[in-house]
C-alpha cells in the first residue's frame, strides 16, 4: 500500500507569518518559507501554517512546490528575495548562526 502525504503543518512565529502575508500581498506567486532546521515535508500537496503564541491557530494554507536544504548563505542568495526577510542581516539574525537551513517553496498562499 502506497502512503500518500496530502498535507503538512509548518509552525511559524507570528512576526514572520505576518511578514510573509505582507509580502504575499505585494508579490503574489512563489514564496520561500525559511526554516532553521530540516523539519519540513519532502512531498505534500498542501501546507498548513500554524502560528505559535499568542495566536495558537492554523492561520493559512499554501500549495507545496518543493523543499530545499543546504548552506544558509547559498539559500539566501538563491531564494532570499522570495522570502519574508528584507535584508541579509535580518535573515542572519533569524538563522542564529546556523550553517544549514531549509527553504520550503510554496504558491497560492492564503492567510486568515
């Protein structure tokens, strides 16, 4: 029996979720959701975004494109402009010195 993975829940800080939604208003299309670790789907159709405290709710959904992992600097160079971060300095502060990061590429982001 083949196991299918339809949806995956990604956890987001309220600050970065709000920034991602703002960016989506300006530039509808493909978004890069950056993660500090490799906990992200390899295959899915939909992504549900759970926003942590104080919201503690599913606040959005998007179509999954792909998951990419690698060197944090290289991922920024390739996908930073599609992320919620406005500068490399802001991204670096988020990364907290990690050398490896994950990017989850999504489209059709819809937030509440």
